[in-house]
C-alpha cells in the first residue's frame, strides 16, 4: 500500500476532451486534486477536491467503485442513460464500466470520495450473507444516500491511514467496513454486489470452497458460478479432475475430519457439513478414512489423522 500527502486541488480550466479512457483507480493516483488515502492494486480509497468544473472525462473502471459526493454535483453518462449525483449522494458502479463524467463545483469546490473494491473483497463480504442464488436482472448501478454516520466514517479515514505504511490489511478492513455501512442502510446493496461479481463467470475454486457445505445441488452451483449446467460440469472436470458430486462428498468428509480433531461430537459435525442422515455420514466417513468418526476421534491424538489406504 502506498500513502501520499495532500496534493493541490487546483486543475487547469480545460475540459477533458480528446483523451482516451482514464483507467481507474490506478490512473487517478497521480492526478492533481486527488489525495490517495490508501491503495493497493485495484483496491483504493481516494479523496478528490477540485476548484472548478471538469467535464467530458471518459473513464473505465477496473473494479467496483463507490463514489460519494460531499460538495458539488456529478453527472455520469453511459450508453443511453445518465446519473446525476448531488451533495451527500452516491452510487455503486460495476467493474469494467465505461462512462463519461462531468464534475460541477458548488461555490468554489467540488469534493468526493472514491472507494474501489477488488472482487475478493466483495466476495468476502457477500459470502457472510444469506442471498438469493437466483440472479435476477439487476440494475447496472446502485444509488445510495450518504447518511451522517457514513460521512463520519469517511471523514476519519485519512487519520486512520496517516501513520500506516503499506498496510494492506487495514485497507481491506476499511473497505469491508464501508460495505457494512451501506448494507445496514440498505440491505439490497448486498444482492446487487453479489450480482455484480457474478455477472461474469465466477472463479470456480472460490465458489466451491466457500459453498461446498451449503446444501446446494449441482444445478445450484452452476447458477452460482455463472455457468450453464453443461459448462459447469465441463469446467469442473478440467479444474478438479473429478465430478462435482464426488468432489463435494470428499471435501465435506475432509472438513468433517478437521472438525473431529477439534473434539466436536459426531452428530454436530455431520449436521454442520450438511449430512442430515447420520448413519449415511458414518458409512461414507468410514469408506473414506478406514475408520468410523468415533474411532477417528479416539485415535487422532496417538497416531494422527487416518489416511485412506
């Protein structure tokens, strides 16, 4: 992570005509008027302050972005639509989003915060929530109202990072905190974020590792990963070298062994990993490890985990 001192908010009084798309967040880091509070790769917390208007700036965002206006007005034009944001208003924009923005000062200043979230941060956030797997067509953007508590959170970010150098973990924590503020004010943002990161084919390993014990069937996993059933089965075989059903069963049993090493009882372990039929769980566990769950618990301290012969 890098930290920069405040830069001058002034800019030349010229429209951004005739330039290529500004790839954000990285190309923003060295622009006049931008204070980099924290940044690492395509995750960033930026503060932007201008003394005059800036218009017709074409942008391309590499990550999901939340822009919040403190003073002034911002117009975002894309395709055949546009969004106009006023003071204390904001919007989530999806990654790989192309638009043209116009910034209008109120009085003598334009002020905004820009928060950029890489996919793994969004994935971590949505994985802790109960969301609908049916990815209904969602709006391209998601508007928010910046409430006083969230504005106080934003105002405190500069002090938080002032004495930190290259602290990637704190950036992650603060971006997750921003999402918590948003979800508390409007729970629907969680579903929008889920749809935003799954609008393209999701990372198969991440989907499986985070949901293997969720009680989902193969059709559910295909939907969750953004694939047709046939594409999911083909990609799964290429990635894991086995069928989805076999991998899920073996991964559940592996997790069961880990939990048994923590001295949880057999019934609790079976239910936690999604087996409602305890006898069926015991039979599968013995087939996999050569010992029943109870035997595995009794012998783990003496000889370590069982290994399948």
